C-alpha cells in the first residue's frame, strides 16, 4: 500500500504530461489535412484553404484563388498519386502554425510544407509548398 501511495503522484504526473503532449499535437494541424494528402483528395484539402493561397508546386510558384489551387493540387495528385504521407515536424507561435511532411508517391518523394493561420474560428492554409525531396 505504501508503494502505491508513493507511485500514484508519479503516475498522475506522467499521465498529465502525455495527455498534454497529445492535446498539443492534435491541435497543431487538423488531422483531415494529413488524411487528404495521404489519399490524394484535393477537395478535402481545399476545405482548409484561405480564399487566396500561395502555392509552390515543383517549379511553379504563384498566388491562386481557392478554386484554382484545388484544381492544381488535384492535377498534381492525378500525376503523383500518394502511397504514404506523414508529418515529420510541426510547430508554431501564436495564431500561426506550420507543418513539414513527407509525401511518397508512385512517381517520387516530395517534401510538403504548410503554413496555417487562424482566421476567426477556423485554421486556414495560407501556403502550401510541394517540392522534390533531395535525399
């Protein structure tokens, strides 16, 4: 019984730390964004686009409307259908967040960088970069 009383505060502390860590991670980037990249769904991804978005796709870079960006990303997913996607780093400060991911497709591997900003109650993507990964 004494051992249990001594261990209980440590168990509570570790539980709190791990739960806090998972809460923060879940709040970083909406899970649907990772799923959209994983399955190649530009429509779901575009739900998170701001009204205009800076899109850097391979060697093209410009600011597009939400609809234009969705079409361009959809064409990318048709040409480079995803096999696997995972975020490898996330961070942010205040109302801005970023995530860096690795997108493996049947035709190559890409580094994906996303910039997200809080707009009212929503987290919206302001920039997406999809660049060839240099290994």
